């Protein structure tokens, strides 16, 4: 039984890794994408509006399967909202590490790797 659950979760993860919000999260976790974490939070607004529309449709006698759409939209909006502060912290950490590397390179008189890359 445990093996079946494990196999199903591995297959679900491999399929869901190509979902648009998961691709966006992966893109914003790169060094170049860290600065886009806060603007990507704004994409949670359409998901929240879609969830609200589905909830009002369900309350007015709509189809019950819309509950799954509400769940999906809510989950995606939560992921996007939490991604903003996480990417901000990661960006600050990367900037601090790059500043330390530049300072150490300046002290040793060697060119820094951080000076050669452009963001």
C-alpha cells in the first residue's frame, strides 16, 4: 500500500512540475529571477478573483465540481503570495554574499567573479 502511494505521488509530482505556477516559482528562484518575486505576487489576484467567482456561482446553484476549481485557485494564490517574501529573503542573502565576495576580492587584489556578470 505504501509503495502504491509513493508511486502515485512521484507520478503526480512529475506531471504537476509543468503546471504554470510551478514553472513560475522555479523561474523566480534563480538568481536572475529573484527580483521578480514581488511582482509575481500580483498574479495571485486573478486566481483570487476566479475563486471568488466560483464560490458565488456555487452558492447560486452552480455545479459542485467548481469546488475543485476553488481549491486549485486558492492553492495557486497561496503559493504565489508566499513566494514574494521568500524570494526577497533569498535576494537579500545573494546580495550580501556577492558583496562579501567583492570585498574579499578587493582585499586580495584579484578581480571578482561578481564584477564580471551582469544582471
